[in-house]
C-alpha cells in the first residue's frame, strides 16, 4: 500500500525553534530517508516552496481564472511529502512518527493513503 506522509509546516513554529532544533530536524530527515531506503519502503520525496510562490487556477463557470498564491487562512501549509510503499496504515503511522517534525509543537505529519497513481516509472 502506498501512503503519502505530508509534512505540514507552520512558519511561526519553525521560527520559534532554536538553531539546534532546526538542525535536528534537517539531520533527522537524513536519518529518516536512510531508514526507509534501507527498508525498501521509500518511493519518492519532494520539498515544496512556500505557497507565496504559487498561483491558483480556479474554475469560474467555464473559464479558468489564475490568481496569485492560494492565500489560505490556515497557519499550516504542505511543505513537502514522502511517498512510501508499506504493508499497512499502521506501518505508515509508525514511520511518520520517525519524521523529526512530529516531535515539535506546531508541525505535523498527515498520513494519507494513495488511491490512484500514474506516471511513476516503477
């Protein structure tokens, strides 16, 4: 089963961390990637730019409209993800707990099953 482990980022939470805590997150991601690669569960990962760098294409009744950024009211945004191929949801949750972001208040990992895929050269 494939699961997307989505890292939810809150910029205020990141800014409140000490330099050592921020470094522990970066080093922890290296350790996490090593773990899931060695276990054979790693498929892909991507880090995403801040939503301020985005545009949104919305349906407007027949003609798509393009606007700057999503301008979400939420404090958190999708900062990146890991795509993993694991035996169960329980294993996906177990691995999500190893992602260093999960240890800090204001940061979160969403575990979501993949329903459909196309385009990956597997």
